């Protein structure tokens, strides 16, 4: 697979690993049991739009990989609320995982994941959508937020 290491799930895994490593450092400020509870809740909640979005890609037989040309413009389900529900789910999963590590420093990689997904993938994909779907994509982009 072309660009295997430069795919959003790989960036998510790298973020999770970095949060885990940082969580093993000497704890300074701890989230305690609340961090565990909130982290678990965020991860579970993020799985809903993630699974729903993947199902939409499969049902509509359009590629989910960011480097491939889309066959249709998805605007239903979670795509009514966010142009990037999968990336949003990845950030929320990373946040939940970082909270589960129990220390504040484990949160540091999460904003970096957001920036990478926003600049490296979401912005580039929007250009591809505009090129592929023209006015339809323009109307969708104008009416739906990139994140929330």
C-alpha cells in the first residue's frame, strides 16, 4: 500500500504510544479515577461516529484511504455534523487514552495529532473533493464544519 506509514490510523497509533510513554514518566498532576472514567467514556463515544463512518464508506463503495480519489461525496450520517468525523473520532480517542494514562503530560501529543490530521489530511482532502465534485462539494464545505 502506497504511503502506508503516512495514514491517519498510523498517526493515531503514534499519538497513543507517545501518550503512553509520557504517562510512564514521574507523575506530576494526576487525573485519578476521574481520568479513567472520562477517558473510557470518550473512547466509547468516539467509536460510534467512527464505525458509522467506516460503514458509510463501505456501503457507498468509495475509498476510505486519504490518497485515493473519492467516488461519491458523503454528506449523510455523521457527515451532516462534521466533514471529518473519522478524524474527530481519532482525536477524541487519543484524548480519552491520554486521560486514562492519569497524568497531565500525557495530553501533550493530542493537539499535535489534531494539527496533523487538520493540515496534512483534512485540508488536502477538501481540495480533492472540490476538484472531484465542484459546486456540490463547495456547498457542502460551506454548510458543514470541518470539525464540529
